C-alpha cells in the first residue's frame, strides 16, 4: 500500500474512533441531563412529567449499554437505568443495575447517594433487610439533611426487621419520623415493652392518626406474636371511626392468626366477626368457618340437616363464602339423603357407604362422623372385602380402640389384601379391589367440594333416591322447623 492510501485509511480509522467516542459521550451526557430533569420534576411536584423523563432515562441508558458495553460510561449508565426503574416502581429489575454502584464512576455525589437509597428501598421491598441496610448505612452520615434523615429512618426499619429491636428503638426514639410510628410500636413490642406499646397505640387511635397503616402493623406483629396482635386488634376495635367491614375483616384475620396457638380464642374471634353488622366476605367467611367447626364435631347423619339449612342461607351471598357454602351444602344434603341406599342387601351399598365416609372425612372434615360411617360399614357389611379397609380408616381417625380394632382385623380378616399390604406383601387382590372401587366411583354422579385450595374433593354417590318417600318439590329450601347451629 502506498503512503497516500495508508494515510487515508489511518485518518478514516481515527475519525471513526473519534466519532464513536463522541456518540457514546453524547449518549451519556443526554442520559445525565434527563436524570437531572427527572429529579427536578420530582422536587417541583410534577410526578407525571418525572415519570415520563425517567422512562427516557431508561431508553437512553439501554441504548448506550447495548452499543458500547465496554465503554467507561457503561456502569454509570446502568446505575442511572436502575435508579429510573426504582423511581418507576420496578424494584425487581432495578436491583441488578443499582448493584453496580461501586463500579460506576462519574455519577456525582448526590446521584450516588440517591442510587444507594433506591437500592436499599428496593431490597427492603423485596424482603432482604440485611442487604438493604448495607445500602442505607452508606447514606446515614450524608451532608444532605433530607437524604440523611431518610437513610436513618430506613436503617432503623431494617434493624427492626432483622431482629435488632433495641438498636432500632434507640434510633426511632432519637429521631422520630411520622412514618416510623408503626416501627416504633413494633420495636417496643419486640423489646418486651408491651404496656408502653399498647399505650402508644391507644394514643394514636385517640388522636385519629391516619398516617399509620394499622393493618400492616397487625400483619407484621401477627407473624411474630399472634396473641399480642390480638390484643392490639381489641384496642383498635374501640375506634368508632372504623367501618363494620374493616371491623369484621380484622376480627376474621385475627381468628386465623390465633388458630394455631389458641383455638378457643380463635373461635371467640370468629363469633365476633360473624356477629358484626357487616355484609362483607370476611363476616361470611367467619360464619362458614364456624359451620365447619360444627361439622367437625358431628357424630351422626341425623345431625347434618340443621347445618345444611345454615349453609343454604349463607349460600345466598354473592361472594367466595357463598360459593363455598353452596358446594358444601350440596355435599351435606347428599350425605343426609343416604337413607337405606347403603343398608345390607342393597347392591354395592358397601361401596356407597365407603365413599360417603371418605366424603365426610375429606370434604366435610368431620372425622367423628367419618369414623362412625367406616365402622358402620364393617358392622352392616362384615363380609365386604372393603370392611378391613374401613376399619383401618376408622382406626386412623379415632385411635382410641387400636387394640380392639387390631384384634378384630386379625381374627376376622387375616387373608385381607389390605392387611397383606400392611405386612409388606403385594397381593394381586389389593390392586383388583382398588381398581373396582375407583371404577365404581367413576360411575357415580359426584359432588365436589375442596376442603381447601389445591386439595381435590371426593366423590359422593347420588344415583339412588331415598326409598319409601317422594321428596316434595321445595325440599331444597331450608326448613323453619329445624334448629340452625348457633353462629
């Protein structure tokens, strides 16, 4: 190559490099300019304009990083992109670019601190209080009073969330923030200062403080100390300003929290929620849960009709509780109509009775009733190949007579395939019996009612009408002569 073409090529290469450098420099300049404009729009109280500008920051930063991923501005652009995403409420996508804060240069002190605060807030929102606190501690001594105040408030919250209640309490007392009243209350409870905490709650209720989100406090406290949360619920109920719907919801949610630790207190809360004047789903769910408690104690089929009447009333509500009550009520009605369709001599009556017992156990969650039905099968159908399985099922539900049940099984059904399986054998008869039971169940009209989401309902036969009577046309209506269970 001659000197002249070589010089021309070198000049072209140099021009390209300069032009490329100008392009990504200008891209970074425009990204920074848009960031400053977005921050100013926020400070001036122009949120719509700020959101639009933050969106442009994301577009510019994405373009710069995509075209110049190895440039010295790439990390800086990524952090600004993360800041914009955080400002727009997209924390899941903001954390990764904001995490490059230590590698970014040229951000400027103010933007770097805002990015650290945004990273901390997002990590806190995503449930990682420990990592969030690392970001907040970078700003707690900021020369900017607003950022310093925000960082210390968030630092105190992160300390409380990580179990450092004493340190959080000291900070919250020293530098009170109206947003921190809930954290102060929870920190007091976390350090065992319950009297002081409840006194604070009473004062906030009396002062009609609308800045405190009580439901969030109750959820947090309920996860740590359900009984303390229940005490707080009682104090909040004294507030005449809360609506019947909120009152019922708090009582119902309190019952759910108490159930694992104090069933009696949980039942009392359900009765309170059911007794409110609220026409809300929470009140109806409390009524439904009380009816399920009644079902759990039922011993015979004769006790089902009053529960069915109460479920029919609840089924008229146009909400989730009403739909669940309707399906549950249909199952109760079908069980109550078994009559003599399962008695001795009725074709496949043993199979119907077994399926009905399974429905009582799995759908109605009525273990006493289910155990009685399983035992009744063994008594009414002692020669049924399913009698041993029924006795085993009853034994699991009511292990009080394990020895007598075992003796009966060993003496009457030593060759049963079900007992053989328990002995570790694998007889062909076992699979044949199970297939026969499943095939029969598949031929029946069924009523499905999940006991809880994700748990399939059982089948309940309805192919045989009750014998010896013709049901009146309005039989499905609740009877006024039956006593409904107390709610």
